């Protein structure tokens, strides 16, 4: 599978569908691609096997919940041996488990009472995701919340959202973010253990870059997203201090992973200290795949 890192804007823009993909695989094991049907009456996860550049159907796994989300991204994520998929119409999240070459349905995790319509999930990595577990982050119509992972119990403060336009949730090294289709990013505070601490701050986006922010992903503490309906900008990044840098079509940079922005002019220059972990896109996740250096700006094979 070829990934052109020069076209990150296009890759992120492609995740506007409610049905997200997740890739589960590592060296020496089969690679599986998962997608949610997002069926409003009976949600399911469809499992495909990736081999020699082709996908073959393996299984369809009913989640036991209802779909129905729209205008969102990241509804299904996978990290290491575990994944999660949101059931928009049931106010639940279904756990997914991989055991060798088998992917099965796990526990059902309920949202906190009063929080409804989950349409995006994220799984913690790095220091928050280790032998003692990590965190599951969920955003819906009116709340963002964090759960112990894989236990599923609510373990952080619930964050109330300013409107009902949440599109996606993602979490970086020291902060999290929710993109809202109404035109801005909501910065979420984290505790030292990675729970949501209940605080949030609106990030003001420049004109045009605020046109339906979608397709977000973190590289360390740098958030990248796509202004989906912008006719000028195709990519923007935000650092932990809420500085926003826009990239129009002609200035799409190499992937900005963990690092800082050097300079505060019209276009910042990403400084990229390795190592970093490259996600396929904001709506995809992978298991056991780490890249130890930033790649050159060209198509790169992943097998």
C-alpha cells in the first residue's frame, strides 16, 4: 500500500465519511482492514484481509448497537490488540479484540448518563497506553468523556460541548482536541494520567481555515486537521499553545509529527525530532507499526 506523505491534505480530507477504517497488523502477522457499516438500525464491523494489495472479506461482526452518525470522522479506531467503534444511535461504544488472526466483539461501554450520540473515538498511546492500560476518549452530540481502557469505566471529568456540531476527537501528548463543524477546535485538558480534566478552551481559527474543520490527527503535541470546505487551505496545524498555522494547496508540508513550529510568519516550518509514530490518517489506526524516523516527501510502501 502506497502512502504519499506529500498529499496529507488529501488524505485527511478523505475521512469525512462516518464509516472509519482501522488497520490491524504488525510484522509477521496478517493485516486486517476494519470498517463500520454505521447502519442506523443495526451497526456492524466489517473485517477485510489485506494481502498483495487486495482486500478480501473475512467477517461481519454485529456490534449489538445502532449506527446513524453523519458528518464525522474517527468512529472506529484500533490500537495494538484492541479497537473501539461508536454506536451513535445506542449511546455506547463496542470494544474489538484481536487474538492472532481472529477479530471478535468484546464488551459494550456505555456513555455517562446524559451524554448522547457518540460519533468519534480515540485510543491513547505513549505513556498513557502501557501494561496497565490506557484511555478511551469519546465525543458525541453534547459531551466529551474519557474511560479507562480496556476496563471501560468512566475515569475523567466530562466536558460539556458548546454546540452539537462535534466531528472528531483526538488526543496528543499533553492535550486533546475536538473539531467542531461550526468552525473551531476545542482544546481539552488532560490530567497527568491522561484522563480528561474537565477543562476546555476554544481555539480561534483564521478565516477560511475555520470552514468545517475535519480529519484531525496528532503528532506528539501538534494537531493537524483539514478545513474540509475551504477553497484555499487544505491543511492546518495547531500547537499546545493554540498557535494556528495554515497551509494552502501549494504549500502542503511533509507530515508534521512530534515537534514545534519554528517561526510565526504566514507559514511555520515544522521542526521534526525523531522518533515519531505515523498514523495512516485521522480516521485510521494501526497495531504494532512504528516508524522511527520522518520519511522523505515521497510515496512510501507499507507491507
